[in-house]
């Protein structure tokens, strides 16, 4: 296979009309920013270069995330932040879920995403039509998971329909010097239990909205009005594959999750570029 070219952030900024960033592992974590991120964002402001943050995080509204970035010295307006949680609005409209009773596992902003989409949020102990896993935190995990799983079993046994929605498919995320489980791992727990109890029901799976699925890239295209974009991300399975599948350029950064040789990956998962960091 051809060698993947090494490049720099400045070269990507000069080459493409619009820059797309992943958030965690590329720009910032929960309580800190990547060292080169402020200068990289300032460069784009100086060049008047369009850019967007495409994040699978559905635990924080765009305005919440923008305020957090600002407090860390990273001035990014909320209009530049596209979250997987925001995709719920289109999904609820497309599938006529407005007014549905929704159990949401996640912090308050995850619940707010569902309310904005038209869902009626109910406590996890209540009956529901829709289950949304918004995050791996913000709720009593074992108590809520056990209660919701038992309710799912009862509803399926009674042949009632239920929609399972996962805005953020990420399994892990970088945090400081380590890693944490993300909401995609929570969904896998539910799916494993459902598969064990209902082995002939492969349909009992969550609908995944965020990267690598196309909806978040379509939103970036809608806002930028160009396919001349490059996605800078740290995860092959989400950032890179999603960009490749959508037909835009991809650059794998070494500051996040992926820590292995990617040169032998299949074409759909190979980045167009490798970059060490956002250093200019």
C-alpha cells in the first residue's frame, strides 16, 4: 500500500476551504485544552477560514461546550460546534417521534437535547416509548440501567414497540493521561443483554447518529456549502472512516485514541494524512 503522507496543520489550513475538528483528543478534554489548539484556532480566525467542531459528545449543548472552551482559553462560538445530540431534532422529525415518552440516560443537557427535538422526557422508572443514551454519566448507572433493562424486557415480551437511540457511538474517549468508557459502551451492554434474551431479534439495536454515520457530516456540508473539507480526528472508526465514507479528506492526529500503525488498514479506514499535532 502507498505510504500515508505526513503533513502539518498549517498545510491543511492552506489547502482546504473548511477545517473540521473532532473535539476530545484533538482540541480539548473535559477540563483542559490540547497545548497547540488555541494557536491553531487563532490562525483560522486570522485567515478567516471556516471551521467546525464535529463532536459525538451529546452530554453538553453547543452553548455549554462553547462556554467551557472559552473558560479554557479556546474562543469557539457555539455556531461552529455541531454535536451528535443536535442530530436528535432531525431524527425525531423524520421518524414522527415528537411527543413520545422518552427515558434519557445522561446529564441535564442530554435531556434538553431530547426536549428540543420534541420528546417528552420522563423519569427512568416511568413507562416510555423511546430510550436515548445521552452519556455514560449524569445518572445512577446500575440502578437506572437495571430498571430500564427490566422495562425493555417487559415491553418486548408484551410486543410493544420501542425506539432505541444512541447519539454518541463512541466506545472510549481520552481523558488526561488515560481513557474512559463512552456512551457507546453503555449501549453495547444493553444490546448484549437483548441479544442474550432475544437471540432471533437482531433488530433490537440502537440507531447510531454520530460519527462515522453521515448525518453530522451532512450538517457540516450544509453549513459550509462545500465538500472541500478535511476532518482532523483521532479515531479511525469514527472520525476517519466517517469522513472517507462521506467523500471528504481525513487527517489522523496522534494526540488521541489511535495508537497503532494504520498503514495496513483497508482503504475505507486509511486517513489521507497523518499529523503529529495542531502545531503551526
